């Protein structure tokens, strides 16, 4: 049985490729864009399993209206693909405050708006999947990308946290981090250059603009291929929390992971012993006059009732462990993890 897949920014570029891939795979598609006529033209006209509707993702009321139309037409929504985005290029000082706000409004509040409108549908169904396109620039800062990287780093944090909000309702989340694909992100309709001009940056800005314009149309990634992959992810019963797309992005993201590990480990000497002497003991419920190490495992905490209430679990003694463990909510590796007896519980407070 096909799924109902709701796609933002489906009038051109990767969004249109995703919509075409979903239709080809036999799914019912809600294809949205600012200009429905252009969306319909890009997808080949009216089809029985296609609903085209107007959506300005920066307008929350419009987002609710689009979600309502989708449910009225198909009865449900199974997958939301947050694809719509734009690109404000430039060095930070040359990007005007208005441009920075516009970048955040589209790339962060935009997907938040439509997700906010659709989550009640998914919660009622007790199922669903939210896929949000981040970027390589959401993991690795890039030159001339101060505004864009800011927006995509924000998307990463939002989506990582959203996972914990919605998993109890049977809703899955996936962050997609594409590298450079031959989409329409770099065309004039999607890219804005810096409004301000500072002499110190002038030569570098001119060089960067020329380089970015030269990149357009020659990116290695094929958007039709990533579109097929995204539909494959949408069809999976247990999709990944993060998916890195492209031969350029995969090693870059892996390198960033190694760099973060190295930086964290290098911080131990100066940053590893900054707590009040009794802070860790209080957090574990250990008397301050105790000589026991707060890192010992299997210690019963008198905070069990509060933790149990926070976790929505029956009151019982709470075991504290420093060991990594795996639950249906994922793998946790923090120093303190609430458990009920020997059964891990979702980490919602601490």
C-alpha cells in the first residue's frame, strides 16, 4: 500500500525530483509550492494520486491550511519531506541583518511551521515520518556560508531534539545531509548575494561570487538519484536518524566527527574538572559527606520518585549507571542515565 507523502518546495529542483520519484513508486503525493501552477507543470499535470496546493512555508496559517487539504484529499499523511530552502551567500559582516533574519525565517521557521501543522495528524495516527533536508553546511562550516550554515546548524539541533518529542507517538525522524547536488539552489531564484559592501572583503567577495556561479550546473550529485533514495528511506519501517548523501559529504562529515572527538578529548585537562565539589553528588542523591565516587555504577538514588514522574513511569528506585546502553529511543552514553530496576527508561530529565 502506498504512503501519503507531503513535500515542500516541489515546484522545481530537488523537490520536483522527489515528487516525481514518489509518484513513480506508487505513492500519493501532496506537492506544495508558492505557485501551484508551476508545481503542476513541473509534475506533468493532474493525476489521481497527486494533490498540488499552495504553500508559503513562512506562513503558519498557510501551513495549517495545506495540511488540512492533504487530509481531506487522502485521509492521512504518512511522510513529511521538508525540502524547501534558499541560500543567502556572503561573509557575515556583509550579510545584512534583514538577510540573516530572512534566511532563518525560510530555512528554520519554514520547516518548523509545516511540521507544527502536520504533527497533530501524525500523533493522531500514532505513526509517521518527518524527513528534513539539512546540508553538509549543517555539519561543517563553509566559507561564504555564514547565514546558510547558521540556518542548517539550527535545523540539525531542532531535528535531533524533535526525535525525543515525537518517538513516543510512533513518529520517526530523519535528518538528510546532502553535499553538492545539481539542484536549483544556486540559481537566481534561490540564491541571494550580500547586500552590504565592506572594502576589506571586496576582493574576496567578488572571487567567491564568481566561484559559486561557476559551480552552478556542474555539481557532481544527481538530484534524481537522491530523490529515489529519499523515497526508499520514506518506505523503511525503521529509517535512519541521520543520512549523509553524496561522495563529497560522507568523508567530510566523518572527518568532522573525528575532529569533534579530538577537540573534546583535548579539552579534558582544562575543561574536565569545573564543577562545584558537591554538584555531582547532589545530582546523584549522594550525601555530601560521602566519600563514594559519583561515577560509581548501580547506586540507588532518593530522586527516584521525581525521575519516575518525569519519565511517566511508576515510582520505584532508580538505578544510576555510567555505562552506555541502548533503548528503543537510541544509544545513550552520558554519565548519568535513569533506569527503572534493570530496564532502561527514556532520558527525559536529569
